[in-house]
């Protein structure tokens, strides 16, 4: 005679919107700076804003624009990339359940609009800095 005492008697219902998924585990986004991990509260620190016909992503007051969308994720780039060469970016999974922050911002949070011609000045300074670094590497 077989022992049926170890047979599972309770089952989880499948997710109503995602076929084949029985349990979804929500992971909070984590910002990695150096060797340290900093938790990000999605309800406080993350927001999507519509500016004109473009969506912007705000994470901890830093603004990102959508760089590209692929099959599994959407990549967002810091809006200060052109001005400061900031390489910080955010990768958001297609289902929105996972967010990865990459890189560190090397500029202050932008709180106001730039005056006319200021972006050009910042880009020229950035170009000079990059050229100086290239020359130092060659030596």
C-alpha cells in the first residue's frame, strides 16, 4: 500500500495576467555604488513623467531618457550625458519587476533650466577634459 501522507494538498493559483507564472516575487531595486548596495524605495524614489510626448524616468531626483528598448528590457540614460558625459543608466525589465542602476552620477542634480548657450559651454569643457585625459594616457 502506498503512503499518501506527503502529497501536496494546497496549490497556488496561477497569476491572472501572466500565463504559466504561479508566484511573482517583487525585488526592490538596488543602487550599487562601489561595493555598497543602497536600497531604493520604488514608491518614493522612482517616478515616470510625461514631458511633451516623451517619457522621463526619475530615480532619486536624477532624470533619465529612454535610450532604447529591446526584447527583455528598456535602457534609460542620464539626461546629463551630453553636458557632463555622465554614464549613469537604468535598466528596467520588460515586465517592470526588476530595475538595475548602473554607474555613478558625476554631476549635481539639475534643478533648473540652463541659460542659453550654457550647454555649449559645458560640452566644450567636457571635450577639453577628455582631450587632456587622452594626452595623459599617452605619456
